[in-house]
C-alpha cells in the first residue's frame, strides 16, 4: 500500500469552528490531492498541489484552503466549517503527475459538522 | 473538459454470474481512464488503467475493461462474480486531475 496517512480519521465539530485535516505521505510523490466524497456525487476535487507551495483549485474549492510547506504534508483547512461540509475527505498522491500515473488514496477522514 | 457517466448506481448479481459495470466518458484530449474499487470504510484502490496501449486492459481480482473510442466507453467486466466483489466501483478520466463518476454499488447474491 502507498504510504499515505490521514489524520484525524474521525472528527465531530460545530458550525463556525476552524478545522484542519492532514495528509502525510512517505512516497516522495510530487502531486497531492484533496477530495470530498458524498453519496451520488462520487469524488470531487477540492484542491491539489503539484509541488511545495504550488497549489491550485479543484471543482469544489469554495470554503476550503490548502497549504504544502513540505513535500510530505498537505493540509486542508476549513476556515469556518458549515454543515454542508460534512463529508468524507480523501487525500491522494500521484508520482510526477504525468498522464497514466494513477492516484493512490488514503483511508479517509469522516468529518461531521453539527 | 472531461466527465464520466456511470450507468446504474446499483447492480445486483448472483455469485458466479457475469459482472458488467458501464462507464462512458467525454474528454477533449485522448483520455486516460481508470477503474477504482472502494470497500466499506476504506479508500479507493486501483483496479486497472487505460493509457493508450492495448484497448483490452486486465486488472486485479479478475477484472478487465475494454476501451472503445467509437462508443466513448470503458466498461468493466468480470466473468464470474465472487462474494468478495461486493463493493462500490468508480470510473475516472483525466490526466493529472481526475474526474470521477458517481459510482456503482455491486451486491452479490449467494
């Protein structure tokens, strides 16, 4: 299995609080991704990174920010959580980002916002 | 622009029967296509990928998929279903950014 660790695995918090999810990899892959998974929508890309301090938005980026200060860590922040951000969040990594290189996924973080 | 449509959100098959999961894609460039499987409370695992080599792609656990450009399809099959195949399956298209289908849940009847 690809060396990807997501933390925390489960979190319950209240509306309006800040939340940070962490993705840590041991593969030295260039690309890292954050997705959210909701029933009926599959996985939707939130943000991705193509190198240290290099990030870009995905299709559902509103309300989320990311940071990557080291190759191995990619952080996802909800500045002020809302109930619509209750979801399962997955981190993925990919080598070099070239076509044909599959993404490998972590085990997910289940986030509930009350 | 790229997108994926998975036909059928739920498929039920008998053990030993053929599994067929349908995926149609749209892409403005020659596509890279993937099938992933997700077991409960786990992340996605790569089943197979198409990257413009052979049109018939073999993956893990006895699954295979055929790329048909004329039909913009990449359907997933397995000749004989096993109880362990019960999971959710996702088709995806893309280059370094992937677009995923909504998923198809497979249940296997004994």
